[in-house]
């Protein structure tokens, strides 16, 4: 179902509700009444500042915000596709920084969407359509070359579904992007980062270039954490590297020959070998 209606007024308190894929809770920040965190089964999934949607609290979301900022200058509308809705943090950011953007969000949990839109209404006047569907299945029904940016932030509990990992999915991502369009995804991994390495190899089968953004401790296998991958042509590795280095939690961009060394021995994922991403050893924002 596609929803594109005006949202009701903002509710003054938090809310918890059993949604289709777990127990969801929207909790206001203790020190900031306009900040809200979405929990699913006790795991932090999204954060939204209703007064300032450009404030991105989670580190991985700031990385995705940096990607949006290099797709087009502020004020220039883009056509964006989001796989995974959550609390619609990034669509809100795009709407605030690039008014007039046309955005489509694919979110499979209709009950969660209803909860979020009731408690944290989407911005008035923003062209944000929400389609209830499985992310991978919905891709095949979308027109080719329709979007400037595709962002995948799809988690079933604490891991990415296997359906989004093989080369067939990478080809589907590339198909819906315009020439020069970019695909960005938020993944999580730890240890030797085998899952991420194989995802880089997989995306390289469908895109001319790939880069990786992550904190040094994650890259060195010292902790489980988020890794953002960006795929497309003419990737702005230098600009993203500067933004990542200036963050309160500095990160590195791995690109070109360095990424070749990082992914040595990695194998593209097929439908037969597709698997879910690793589950974090403890609850963390993913």
C-alpha cells in the first residue's frame, strides 16, 4: 500500500506497540524533548529530532547524510529511494536539506509505519511516499533509471536479510539508478569483516566503483560496528574522507588500491551462498 497523506498532529508522549516484526518503542530523549529514539525489541534502530531533522545522532546515519550531501548541493532536489523506513530519519534529512525532492520509502512493517507517522509525523509538504512491501521484491516492480540515490538500511532484528546480499540484488540496485546514480548501504560486521568484504566484491559485479566508510576500530576487527558502502561511478572519496575524519567519531574511507588489499580473497555472493549479516554480540545501533 502507498501512503501519501497529511499526518496528524504530533503526540506529546512516547509510545510502545507490538508491530509486525517485534516490539517497537518510540522514546523521547531525556535531555531533549524534540529528540526521539526508535527501539525494536530493545535495540536502537533510529533517532529523529523533530525540531531539527538535519541533526543526525547515530554515527552511521551521519555517514549516510554525508553521502546525500555529495549527491547534490543543498537546495537542489533529488529523486531518492530508501529501502527500510524505521523512523524515516534520512528521508526527513533529504526533505530538509533538498526541498522538493521526490522520495519513495519501501518499508515492510505497515504497523511500524503507522506508529511512527502517528507519533512523529512526516514533514508537512514533503514528497515522501511510503510503500509497504519487502525491499528486495519491490525493486523488481520499480522502473529502471528512476533514482539519483538508493539507500538500503534494512534490518530484520539485528541483521540484514540474506535476500539483499547476492549479485542478483546488486544488479537490481544498479537497474533502478540513473546513469551517475549512487547506491549506499548501512551494514554491520565484526572480526575479519568477512561479510562486508564479500559485499564489496558483490557490488563490484554491478557498479564501476565501490568505497567503504568505517571507524578504524571496526576496520581493525577490535569491535563490532557499522560499515557504510557506497557504489557507483566517480565516487567522491576525498570529500567523504574529509567529512568522516571531522566527525566526533572519526572514520576512514577505504577506496581504490587500499580497498583492493582489504578485500583480497573476497568472493561475490550468489543466490546459493547468500546469508544474513552477523548479529552483534550485544545491542548496538544498527
